[in-house]
C-alpha cells in the first residue's frame, strides 16, 4: 500500500488512507502514512461488531472525499466496501484479490462473503496468474473482469536469513 501511495504522490494524485477498523497496533501504519492523509476510526472489540459504525463512518468520509478510485485492502475492508451503497458513476471501485485463503482454511462464510464482495466491484485485480485462474475457475468471474498485476518489491536491500 505504501508503494502505491508513493507512486501516486509522484504522479501528483491526491490520496487518503481511511482505516475504519483501527487497532492500537495500527500506530505503526499511522506513522508510515505520516506523509499522506491518514484517518482512523478506532474499532473496539471484534471487527464484525464494529461493522455498522465503520460503514457509517466510511460512507460519510467517501461522500466528503468523492474519490475517483477506491481500493480496499484486507477481507474485512473488502466486505465493508462491497456493502456500501454506490452512487451511480460517482466511484469506480477496484479490489485486490489474493485468492483462496478462506476456502483453504475452511472458512466457508468468509469465502462466501469474499465471492459476493468481489462481484460488487467494477473490476478485480489478481496479484498473480494463479489467483486470476482461481477467480475465473472457482468464483466464475468473467475474464474481462479480472486483471493480473503481480506483486513485487520496489526495493529489496537485504536478504533475510532463514532460522
């Protein structure tokens, strides 16, 4: 996400990071986003219980910001974004899919929500060809609905040693 923010800043894009499920551990994220507009809504308790307040907050902030592109990261944010009412033509939504995590971990409800949420977006980005194939074959998304943009590192200066 930070690499995308830096790339957007280099292009002169106005950007904001909204964290509707902030935890005390997110202080590091806030610090790393210090050069960008960062807003957080503290979410006490489980994310599922925080969803109604997070939806109201996100809807209000998105109405105020009126973005051209909205990108959700992580499953709970994906579900929140998919559940928000969409104004006709006001926001194009882009989702980044990582694939079969829910199904492979036996979380059927999560897989169902993930599949439903993905269909609420204008376009889906897969982070690899394997994820794209998964989305086409398992989720049955149309081929022109899914684009692959491979994950990568902008800079890697050290190698980690395996224990």
